[in-house]
């Protein structure tokens, strides 16, 4: 993902804010700031413990009928992070999955959900975790 017009400090503040909800389990897998005039930050959210809060589940079922626990952060973590960052810095622009999310894009774009499974085995982003 990319954040424009938001320095690393703003992203770290947003991460600290959402970690209150996710038991300090969410971290940046990588974070890199570049640019002098317009600040751009590349980053990825993941979790420390794949069985802890905020972890994403895999798409396919195991032989036991469960989903694999992944180190990727789930849909809820991303939505909470986007909201927290935009509250801290309303001028921030986030690009995730080729969608630009700004303060003006509204609640719908932040929490947009879609099928990451198949027609035969549908699985929505919002269902690919144990946050419910």
C-alpha cells in the first residue's frame, strides 16, 4: 500500500491507535518513506502472531475443514487503520488494491468488501478472519 501526504510518524500513530483494539499484535512488515516535496510511504500491515487478533485466514480449507492462519493483517485491521490515519491526517491519500482512499471518499470506500474466493466457494474479505 501507499500513503501520500502522510509522514511515517502519522502512520505509526495510527498503528498505535488500532493496536489498542488488536492487543498490540499489528506491525508493519515493511515501511519506507521517499520523496521530498510530496511525501510517499510504502507499507504493509501484518501481525506478530497469526493466531492472535487481527490475523487473516487463508482462502482454502485444510483437510480438517479449517482455514490456515496467515501473518497478513485482516480486512478489519486495514479498515480501522485507514480510519485512524485519516483522523490523524485528513490530507492523507491511501492507495490500496488500486483504489485511492481519502477523507472525501467516504465510509463506503474504506470498508468496501468483495469476494476473494470463487463463485463455487465464495469468501469475502470481511469473513477471512476471526474478528466477528
